């Protein structure tokens, strides 16, 4: 009897090992299904759309391959939004009929050399020509519009293709009349000459208060003052200033000194791609802001901070500066997630830019005279049903041709 029991146990062990090795699940060991979910279809969280979808839990047997491959039916293009549908997408609820006291602040960041829609299979987002259509529609409402970017427009350690795409990205931002683009530490990998030349040829203003040369002189303009006329003829002036965090210490050579804005910046850093001759210092962001904020308060009615940092770090920076620093709005450029809410820091309101152009932010600011008193934030997904702006689509077409003609380069799926 004992011998038979032993043989049965050994047989069960062999069968179990065969199941494990072959990748099948032994029916004798299969746990009961989760009673809270449909049998054979557990739920998972789709991090792109935020919706739950069902997938089969067990592998299905493969069907025999067809004798002849057929061309798959192409996915139909999305139906373009009507004007009323586009307005419902981009405008905050309760926009008053009288728009004479409002200003639209469009903001973004963390573009990483991206200009085309993402390569997502479902819920595809992005395309700078569609983003441009959102901007144009706001201008059609007769809002005075200011456009800012918090930095990160160059992909980290950029390849030749990324640099090429950045050139066309900056051309698009210039065509869209961005008022100020903050320079992140990662943007410096493109090289100072490239950044200056691309900005000059596209009429873009690059700003940074804490990226300086060997004489402690800012390499770019530390800030810019932009004037806008409201519908009631009141002129308001925004002081736009930019800073960046330093490169993470783990990205530095082991011999590099570590001091600066975030405890990990080298006094001098030479970018690794295309700019080996450049050296610069990223100084402490708070100290740089303390130097320029007093004169900026005198020149402007309110201050916008562009900070290439995570939003919590931006909040700590503003609190370090004090409640009387004058910063009213701040845009955090470094992406750590999709945040549509507004983070408070004293008198300032902090928002976050999008990810690779898949979202764009829009602040509708109400004024009492020259003073901003109320605001409404709208974080807009750049869906594919938004009609593109033809003048920016032509830039994308040129970019695609240039990338495809670049030798020894394989463009990613979304280019």
C-alpha cells in the first residue's frame, strides 16, 4: 500500500514539473477564480486612458496560419471635431460672455524632441500641429494669449535624429509665437550654439536665470517681460523667469565635483553629445531668483516662474523664496505624471506641463485692473480628432522627410 502511495506521489510530482516546464497551469493546482471578476477576464488598469479593460486570463489555442497573408484593413482616421466640440474640449466651464478682463496662458514642457503623435495603439495623443489648432482657437475667442514652455524640449543624450527633430520643433514653436522657452539642463546637450542659432532663426526667446558661463554671466536671458492688452484696453505685463534643476549626480563622472542647485550639479559640465566644447555652471536656483526677482517685480504686474523641476520641488523652491517673492504662477517642466490639478505655494499657483506634447495646459486668468484675481486651469489632451493647423503640418512633413533621409538612422514609430 505504501509503495503504491509513493508511486502516485512521484507521478504527481513528475506531472507537475512537466506542467511548469511547458508553461501550462496544472488543473489540480489552479486556484479558484476571483469571484469579483467575470470568469476568465480579470480587470487591469489602462495607464494611458485610465479606464479598465478586460483581457483573457488563459492563453487561447493558436489558430492555423492562413495560406496567404492579407493586407490588414487600415484603421480609419478619427472624425474631426466640430467647432462646438473643440470648444467643449478646450474651454473651462462657465466662461463668461464678457471676455474683456481675461488672459489665456498656454503652457507646456517636457517635449523631448517630440513633434508627432505618440505611437500608442489606442488612445493616441499628440501632434504639435493639433496643439497649434488649440492655440489658434483660443486666439479666435479674442483672448490675449501668452505661451510659455518650462523646458525639456531636447531629448536626454540626444541622437542625431533627436537633434534634427528638435530643430523642427523649435521652428514650430517659433511659428506658434511662443513668448518664452525655459532651458533645462538636458536641453544643453544640444549645445549652446545650436540652441542660440535655432532660437534666433525662429524668433524664439530662450531664458534661464541659473545657467551661467565661466564669468557667472547668464548664457541666455534670465527673464523676459511680455505685455498684453486685455479686451477692455488695459495693458498688463507678465515677468517670465526660468530656472532648471541640475543634472542628477548619478549621471556625472565619478571625479566631477558636486555642488549647485540640487546638490548634484557640477560647477562645470560638458555635454556628451554634439557640444563637447561647451562648459557652463548651473547655480542655485533660489539664489538666482533672489537676484532677479526684485527688478522683475518693478517691471511687471505679475510673475510667471518656469522651473524645470518636479512640482513638489517647485513648491519647496517658492516657499524658500518667501510669500512676498511676487511669483503668481509657476509651471513645473519635469514630467512625473499627468497632473491636471493646481498646487498652492503661498500666493503662487503651480501647474505641470504635459508629456512629449500629448497634453497642453491652459490657464484662463481674470484681472481686476492690472491685478490677476481669479483663474481657471484646463489640462487638455491633444486627441487625434482635433483638426490640425496646416502651417504647422507642413513643418511636420518637412521633418519626416529630413529624418527619413538621414543616413544610418532608423526613426522611431512615432516619427
